[in-house]
C-alpha cells in the first residue's frame, strides 16, 4: 500500500513538472485588417484609401525561459484598397504564412507577458475582385495582380493567462509588402495594419537538445 501511494505521488509530480515545462501551444486567431497600397498607384487612378477587412486562421507558439520564442501562423486575410474617392474597391484575398521571431518580456510563466515580434510573411493570392464582384484575375485571361507577395511584418502585443496553460493572445501589427502586387510593373505594394486576438492551448514540450516535441 505504501509503495502504491509513493508511485501515485511520483506520477502526479512527474505530470505536474511536465505541464509546468510545456512551451509549445496552438490555437485559433481572428482580427481586423486595414489595408491600402503604397508606391505608384497611377494605374488605378492614383487616389486610394484604407479598406477594412477580416483576418482568420490558426497559429503555433514556442516560448523559451530566456524570453525568446517563435510563432508560425496560417491566415486568410482580406487586403486591397478603396479607389476612385471610395466609390470602388480592389479586394485582394491572401493566404498568409507569417513566421515571427518573438521576444517576451517578464518572467517565464508569469500571467501577463508583453511581447515584440518581427518576421517575413509569405502571401499567396486566392482572389482578386472589384466592389461589384468582377474577377480581376480571370482564369485563362491576363492577370492584373501577381499571385505571390513577400512581406515584412512587425508588431507588439501581450499574452494573458486565462487559466492554467490557456492564454489570450493580443497583438497589433503592420505588414509591409516588398514586391510589386500589380502585373504591370508599376511598383505598387501592399500595406496593412492588423489587430488580432487568439486563444492558445498547450500542445507539448519542445526539447532543443534532442530536437523533439513531446506532446501531452
């Protein structure tokens, strides 16, 4: 009986230590995107304005005790711009894959962790339409907008622990397009602000020495 109690306590302690060391989490994310074009916009009238849109997707977080971490995301984001004194819109929809180097402030395991992040974003266009729904990149026709964009995204946020190992992830970010989004060589680039909220759940523990992820 005594040995059973010892084994039970050892198992509980081991499980508690494993949970305390969990440093990898995943979860859903959603937010608002405010987008526009920058650079030479003469091809679309030269008069653009910010256009609101939605962002939705999922993310992966890794955080270390040193404060440094990594985040990968897969997002559906509505971008583009309002044109012609807001009488028309260019709606560009992307699947975005941002990869962030993250630095968390405060002690590892603290219930509130401010953060800064920076990294590239791979953006794959999945739709290009005007305000009336006309396809700007028709199948078999000439493409007005390039199917791929490379961007640089940076921002700040805070992670707040809602319950053990479940975190509210808040951030504000700016995305800077680096490639010409138009197919006419006009050097018109994407630009967008984003405000996002996500919920992360524990996935497991990444051991950098072995390079393995131990799931729960």
